[in-house]
C-alpha cells in the first residue's frame, strides 16, 4: 500500500521563493555585510535576562494560564492604562510573539473567501497568513511615499472585506503614520464597519515624531504589541494583544488548543522588560537612520524613513529590485528585494540594525552601486 500522506492544499498558498533565492546567493559569501536582518543587534536588557534566569531557577517552568500570567497581564494593563488612559476592563492576551497574535487573529476572524486589505508594501507574514486562513489579500498600493490613501482604501472595500491591517512604524518601509493619517484611515474603516488589525511592534522606534497608535483614534481596533523588537527578545516569543472582548475570548480559546501559552520564563521577564529604559538604543538607531539617509538619499532618491530600523530604497533606474539585490550580493552586501514585501519589484530593503562599522561599510558599497 502506498503511504497515504500528502501535503495539504493550503500549503500551496505559501511561497518563500523570493527570500530563498536571496539566502541561496548569500550562502556563497564567506563573510557578507549583512543588512538583511529583521531584529535588533543589541541584546536583551540585563534586568529582563536576570528575571528569566531567576524564573527558571525557581521552577517557573510550567504552563501558565493560556491568556498569560496574571502579573504580566497586570503590567501590560498598567502600561496601556498610562498610554491610552484605559480602565482595567480591557482584555489582554499574552501571545507567542506578534506572529502568534496574527495567526490567532486571522484564524479567528477570516472565513474562506473573505477579503483582507493590506497596504502594499506589507510585512510578508500578513499575506501568507491571510491565505492560510482561506482569505484573499487585497493590496492597496502606497507608493511612492507609503502614505495610506483613504480614497484608495475605500475603493478596495467590497461586501467580502472583513479586515484592514495597518503597521506603523512599518516593515519594510520604516514609514510612521501621523495621528491625522491614522484618523483618515479610521474614518474609512468606520464607514465600512471594518475591524482594523494594528501591528505596532515597532512602536518604540520613532525618530522624528511621537508615536501615534490606531487604538487611540479608532475603537474597533485589534491592537498588537511585541517584545521582540523593543527588548530584543526575538527568540523568546512574546507579544500581547487587546481589542473587542468577544474576539480576544475566541483567540484565547484557539491559543489554548495551539500555542497553549507564551514561554513561561519569557513571561516572567516581560514585566521587567517593560520597566527598562530603551531610549539609548532608540537614539542609537536614530543615528543609524541618519547615516542611511546621508548615504542613500542622493544616489537613490531615498525618502527619509521615520521609524523601525529599515529603509525601503528605490532601485536605480532601469533595474528591478531583484536585479539590484543580485548586484549588491555580488559585492558582498546582503539586502532583500522589495518583491518579497510587495506586488512590485522596484525597491530593496535594508536593515540598519547592525554595528556602525558594518553599516558604514555596506552603505559605501551600496552608494557606489547606485551611482
Ligand atoms: C511588522 C512585523 N510584525 C510582526 C513581526 C513578528 O514579530 P514577533 O513574532 O517576533 O513578535 C515582525 C517581525 O519581523 C514584524 O516586522
């Protein structure tokens, strides 16, 4: 009898070919200047490390409540109360990273055939998770300056639209939305009755204007925050989510049957992390952003990104993003083609989360290739 296992049809909806090609090319480089990495280059702050170690040593190694340990939820609620002026009636779910929150949310909220509006360029996971849930990702183009255009969003809404995803500061663009821009998007969402999923994982990394949250301007928001970027805890898998009670309840139920809970020692460290002052790290990244702008504005026509730790740079005239990335890799600089994050192949993404030396070296090469 042939063995009856097969790969499920839904897996055909996932595609990692763009990024795999980059990694295949990069594997041939002995010591590349790596400007492709989507995580901070600094380490977890010492008090958070100490808490995680202490938690493991005192035996805090079991499952926690699915919704997260009460102490961490209280710390998150206190931080949110201070930021938003909310009372403590809001439901909080501690998740395995923002990735975990996204998966739970999309599985909870998307029926097969439902449409989800993404602003292009988008964080690559959104598209694939929407597809996995049986939904259709509807792209709204935001080129060339990555401003969300309320009219274009309104024009993309159909009877099947259920969600709109926003991400500010954004990956891959580093674009930060102002309160006014968020309000204009919220008006469209309100008129159409849409829930907005607001991925605010880079909220700490805003360099020119104060951070503005969709949750401050629109009630019907599913707000997601993370620890991965703010506190460099990418491997610890921690995030949180709040929003309408009924949705959080269903997401919690699904977490019970999937992730179970976020890692216990990371939850123990979470409150300590929230109390850490990260302003030095943020100032450091602001300076690196300035280095990028200084080096790439003129050769590439880069518009200044205001946050996260990315720049999304137009490829030189006559070249696709992928072609330029191949050239950069031939010159020992690892970057990511824009078509990994977009329906277009006109840009490339650099991450400046690296040492000043490596960044300066990489920028010099890129600037030369752009001239
Ligand atoms: C915009 C955005 N959202 C979510 C994530 C996932 O982060 P995590 O699951 O580590 O919290 C990332 C990571 O690169 C990201 O860039």
